[in-house]
C-alpha cells in the first residue's frame, strides 16, 4: 500500500497519484488538508476504477482507495468427442455483411472569457446563444471547459448557467478550473459544472477529435 502526503497545497497530488496508478499500485492512502483538492483526488481515483472512502478528522483528510475486483475468469469446458458414425456436417448459413456505422466525430470547447467581441452587453448575448446552440452541432460534444474569466459563466446568476446545466443533463462534461475559480473567489457561487484540475481537463479534452477555443 502506498501513502501519498499531499498536505500543505505545495503541489498538485494528481500527477503523483497517476504515476503510482500507471505503475500498477492498487492500494493508495492520500493525506490532504484541502476539501477542494480532496474532491478532485476522489474523482480522479474513481475514474481510474478505484473504490474510494474519505475520512475527515477536523480538517485532516484521508482518502483510502482500493482497486475494484476483477471480473471472474471465463471457464472453458472440455469438448466431448463426436462419434464419426453420427456426425453430420452442419450447413453454413449465408451471411450478409453490413457496413459498419459511421462514427460520429467528437469535439470539446475551451472557453476563457465571459463575452464574445468588444461590446460587453452584446457579447454576453452572443456567448449565451453560442452555448445554447452547441447541442445542435452534427459532431458530438463531449466537454465544455471553463478557464480564466470563463469560469464566471457557470455562476448562479450568469445567463448561460441554465444552458450549461442542459449540457450536463445531455451527458456533456462541464469542467471548471479550480485554480481560476479560487483566483476570482467564486468557488461558492458555482451553479453548474464540476470543479476540476489541469490534469483531468487535459485528459478529457484529449479524447476529442477537435477542440474549439474561445
């Protein structure tokens, strides 16, 4: 079992955890003192297939993660010999090969601002319309990432907040940079999406065929 001390916030523990998981570590204890970082670590480990438990002892947080059980192996039964006297060759049915369904191209959107263009009032209307139109794209949207001032689009009183909730309901990942939310001191005002970290953001965006940036 590996114990990772991530107290003090001097560095992000995600890179250390990912390295241990890639090396095959199946049991991890992570020590933290920041609830936001603890939430990010839990989501990372659950995404890697771990069973996660959290213990909070007056701010001293311990996350215990264990790799899930492997599915049972398939048992192969010994084939009984077939008597030659009773053997009849089976007729082989003709099959029609259908073309494989066309894979829908995927894309992600990275938004780093609150408005589109120079006029603030018009730019806010355009941004709301842009986010509301995303589900109509022919490509499959897999993630919307909000960074820098873009995190303010997810606030309760932001006009695009309902559109972002609608995207979440459709299965789209709405990821909000925790570093940026802390910088603008809006962590407690987030009304949609999930607080995330740079590692998860990069891994999620890397799954898309295309990335659109605003």
